[in-house]
């Protein structure tokens, strides 16, 4: 690509402090997501002592006070949000899924903190099981790696900005 500057992240979690927020609701699924997230972070260089797990009641609570406080006041470099919603016979699923998604997105934007989104939204228990470590991999691990890559990208952008500021007249 010639002289085009490319900024991108990598999957090196070393030196990062990560907070994994995990919903207690549907714990038989979210605990598998949590195991996948921790495993992925450690395999990519994070130290166990740099990981903190915070349990919240359900997916609706993921973006609320706990995440807001953790994103701003506790020195975490990135968050990973894990939950599991399964469609039922009412609109409750749609409301909670929408609020969790919008809330976490708004939090990431407002505080410039990477947040890996690992909230499953499935129609059936079987689909959830497949996404929590069976046929379709572990979406908790994928969310953790997305947070790692975003953190690395943020750091690359900051380093490029600092280099650019030093070379400006």
C-alpha cells in the first residue's frame, strides 16, 4: 500500500487490565462464556491478576451503574460484557436486548473504553449452547478478543497521535 499509514490492533493482551461483566441470569450459559473469555485473555498474554469478574443480575444491568463506574473509575483498560437472552413469548427479549446493546455502545462511546460485546441473543437453548462453546465456538472468547484488539487499536492511535504531535512545527 505504499506510503499509506495503517493503524490496526493486534491480539496481544499483555499489560492490559480487563474487567469481565457477566450476567447471572442463564448462568448455565454465561459461565461457559466466562470460561471462554478468561481462557482467551490468558492465552493472549493477560495475567490472571489483571482480570476482574463482576457479576450483575441480568443483561439489562450490564451497561448500568456497574459498567459505568468500572469504565471510568477503576483503571480498567477494557471491559467484556457477557450475557444470554433467549426469545420467549413476549417482547421482553427485544426490550432487554435493545437496551443492553444501546447501553453498552453508548458507554463505550462516552468513555472511549473498549467493550467486547458477548451478549447472546438466541431463539432457543440449543442455539445458546452452540454459541457458548459447542458447534459455533465460544462467543465469550470472541468478545474478549474483540476487546483486546480494540484496546490495541486505541493504543496504536494514541501512539500515532503522539508521534504526529512531536513532528508538528
